[in-house]
């Protein structure tokens, strides 16, 4: 799945990932390859990006995520 994490200042991350854990406003959730299409709001918390055995954390205050056809865009 292709992931982009974008803020007003810059692109924090862009690349292929195995999974992403997100702090949704109604509870955290995880997105994997071939996830159903979704648009959701995000609360303050950590986005955890997994690429193979490596995990990377991005702390956000709030945001929106869109997942469509194996492409995820996070606006934070």
C-alpha cells in the first residue's frame, strides 16, 4: 500500500508500507493492503507505520485519512 503523510509545512512520509495504525476519533484502527475505501477523522496520537520489521512513529494533533485503491493519504 502506498502511504503519504502530509502537513501544512511538508511531506512527512511517502512510500510503500505493510500496515498503518491510526488514532481515529472513534478509536484507533489499522489499515493493511487492500483495505476497503474509507475516509475518517483522526485525533491526537501516534501514527505507526510498519515496513517489514521496521516501525516508524509520527505524532499528530489531528487530521483526516483517505484510503482508496491501496493508496492512503493522511492530512495532519
